């Protein structure tokens, strides 16, 4: 399965999902329940985008771009 975004097809292997505990104030379950979701896109490793599009995304991502090239 893959994610279709307009004319671009992003393979599942380029995406990862992680569930974590949400930071900040909350109710009685804030420290017990995984209530935040982190979606990562492997920009450096994807073959779904050309070099020009990757460069534009790097510029737009700013501090959200990790050292290993993920957004």
C-alpha cells in the first residue's frame, strides 16, 4: 500500500508512524496514554521525488528536517 498525494505516489517504506506520550498539561491520563502521533517521511531516501522537489522540501522543512534526512 502507498500514500497518493496528487500525482505523487509515496510508498509505505518511506513513512513511519510512532505513538508517544503527549507533553504538556493534560487530564489524569496524560502520563499513561500514548496520545501523540509522530509521522516521519524519509526525504533523503525516497525515490518518489526528484532532486529538485527534495531540495524545495528541505528548504521548507527548516528545523523539522532531522540529521538523517527525515521530516
